[in-house]
């Protein structure tokens, strides 16, 4: 079979898979064509399917891999558009192009698909849709640290906002001749949002919070 004929056949098969797969959610009595009926129609299923694609490509089964890639794309397209999933769809399309590229040897095809799959995993796992499916849409906030300088000029009291809810604070460096004593000449405000200083205390403070 000539190269051009192979490309044509692969293109027809891929187009057919994309055309029939929108009915994949239908049950068997509804006439839906299911390339892999065991593949869950969610993002875990997309990841599972891509693992199978990897195996099929290694075995030189480009046609089977192409059909499965179309099924994965159909899964992704049923979710609301968001940046991470759009990127995942682009990666899926790139894998399809590699499967259809007649200029690639088997070894080159395997390597290029292998290089694309980790990117696909990162995009799907980093999506808001994946977080929602796994109850991770409101992950606990991470504590962060900031360093700020706060100065009592001419012995006047001052407050310096930390931009977070402070859970702990410490004096990093004292710039004044006057001592900076926690609870006496410096401390955390009652609302836990700022450092206060007084009586000439000037220094750099490390604060942590959310």
C-alpha cells in the first residue's frame, strides 16, 4: 500500500471515530459506538485511556491508538472550557498528528508520543474540572512568609501591613539603637494583619500566615 493511501485511510478512520464518539454516553441499546466500553467517561478515564495509548503505540498499533485518542478527545470536549483542558486537547491533537505522520519511523513515533504524554497528564491533573471531580476545588491555603521593615520614627508608634493573616512573627534584624522587645516595643496588631512598633524600634520582621 502506498504512503498516500495509508494517510488517507488513517484520516478516514480518525474522522469516523470523532464523528461517532459524541454518542458514546448512550447505552448499548441506544446504538452508541464505544471504542472502549470499559473506559470511564471522566477525566480519570482520559488518563487511563492515555496509558493504553502509550502501550498501543509501543506495540506498533497506530490505528487502535488513534481511535482511543479520539475517544479521549471526546471526553475532554464534554467539559466546560478552561485553559488547562484546552491545552490538554491541543496535546491530544498533537499526538494524533504524530500517529498520522507517515514520515516517522516506529521508533520516532514511540518517542514523540512518550514525550507528549507527561504533558497531557500535567494538564489534566492541573485542571479545575479534575479538582471538582475529586473534591479538591477548595484546597487548604498554604502558609507563606514575607519580610517587612517597620520603623518607629522619632519614637512615634507605627503599623506596617503584612498583607496576610499573621500566624507568627519574629524580629530578623534591628536597625535602631533602641531595643526592639516583643510585646513592649513591637508586636502583632489585634486583627493579626500588621506589625506595630513604638518607642524608636526600627527593624526587619519575618512574618508568616495565610
